[in-house]
């Protein structure tokens, strides 16, 4: 209802703006006076709460959280704070420059302002007031900042914390919430998400990506109390939210699906590096043609495997090659696989894609000169196994079957 103002230096000014949609004989003087009177009373309340709350140190309020239920099946806020502390210490090893002692303090105090009169009257100030009370109590600035920022980012337009202690506590709070609700099987369904778990997931994704954190999510979920089934389900949920996040930014969600399909990928920074490299590769002429060749090989295999009732996954036998183009392709695949293995191990994904692009010429030449479904059954089987080698080689980079176009 009221718009606060700042002076030219960006400091809070002792003025406000309000809007009324009526014309008055006194040019709004009575309306102004009435709103000043109401606002003055509210500010007096705030001053009273501020003075009252500071009589008790923030640290002494932690025990009061025992009487506040976070969720009937999950427990109290006091118990949640304990889990946040434990998880923050686990996250500490993955966040450069975070101070472990400050993390413990921030975790212990992050929810304490919920017991204050100020936050009770003005709930939107949770975290904000915690920072002011922490500074008033002589806590380190990093601790106070972490208290203020641990709810962030609250939405797509919200700034993402970057200070190490803030990042750790924000991650610990959100990950604990996600694991806890998954444990009691209270997951989002359709358009219903009463506990804002999609928002919490997006917050974790943004914290990781925008701070370029090498965070093994599976290990962190286990540290937060998740079992194997929950870890798998949460990673799938994260994959879906990441696709939505990237789609909103104009990125191709099918590339994310192609990389996630490799399985065992819970490092979002590494995953995004793969996605970026894959996108650049697919947009190149060699990448486009190789994708076409992959789909051609995969389609032939699918048709023939269904018809024959077998899977062609054996290594082709070089002595059964009837044409030089078969030998050339087989040798090229072996060479590419060896070099891409080293590049992938070093996480040099662009280099791996560049190496993979050298398959274009031998693959094109194979399809131009070799008939896969030869009359000789042995030759046919060997050639189908060679097609399987093409598919398997490319699938080490990403699941190309999930790439559109």
C-alpha cells in the first residue's frame, strides 16, 4: 500500500508515496494525514518489537523452535535446524572458502527469528530480521548474511546467493526439505505443490549452476537421510525441473534428456558442460550428419532386431568383413572410442565431440557402399553388429535417440 523512497545516495528517505483514486476538496490533505497516522502507528509497533526482541539474544531463541511444528510427519523446526547443521557440515567440503564454524552458527540461528515479535507481526521479514538481530548480537557478518539469504532464491527473478556460507545454508535448508517430504511421500502432483517443492528444487539447481558447484547430489541426498529409491526419484525430479528451467531460458530440453539418459549423472555443472558441448556439436554440419547416420543405424537395428527376435550387441568379427569400407569403419570406431575415453575422463567434452565428428566420413562411406542386409546370413549379422558399434560409440557421449530433428 505504501511505497518507500530513497534519496540520491540510495539511503532510505523519510517520505512515502501512496495512491488514492478519488478527488477531494482539500487536495487529499485529509487522506495524507490519515495515512500518515496509520503508518506512524505501524512504525511505532515495529520500533516496539525491535526493542523487545533485542532483549533476548538470537541464540537463546533456538530452543523455542521446539514448540513450532514444521510438519506433523516430519517434526519441529528445532529438529529441522539440527538436520540443517548436520547437512551444512557435509556440504562444507564441496563449497570453496566456506568457514565451518560460521556455518554451524548460521545453521543454528537461521530459523531463530521466527520466534520474534517482529516476524510474528511481519512474516515477510523472516531472514531479514534474523540478519539484523544477529549483527546486533555481535555475530560475524557472514553468519548474519547467511541467515538473511538462506531462503533465496525464492523465485526465478530472485537474486541467487553467492557468499559461501549463504550458499551452504540455502542448499542445506532446501535439500533437507526435499528429502523430508519425499520420505513421507508428499511429492508434487500435477499442478498441486502445497509445500513449494518445485520452487525449492529450482532454488537448488540455480545455487549449483550459478555458483558452478561440483556437488554430487546423490551423496548429498544420502547424507540428508534419503535411501536409494528416494535418491533415484529425486534425481529424476531434478532432471525434469532442470529441463523446465533450461526451456524457459531458450535451451533445448531434448539435449538435457539425451545426457541424463546416460545415467549416474548427479553433477549438474558437468551435465551442463556436456549439454553445451552436445548442442554445439549437433549444430555443426558434421554433428547434424552424424545424428542422421545414427538414426539410420538405430532404425535398421530396431527393425531387424524385432524381425529376428534377437539383439545385435556382439562385437563384429573383422575376419568376416567382406568389404574394405567395413574394416575402415570398424577401425575408425576403435580409434575414436580410445581417444574419446581419455577426453571424457578429463571432462573435455568439446574435445570428445570433435573426436566423434571424425566418424562422419567412414560412416557415410559405409552406408554409401555397403548393403547391410546381405544375402549371406553371417555377413548380415556381422554388419548389424557393426551398426550396433556405431550406436554404442555415440551413446557414450549422450543418448542420441532422444535428440530431436
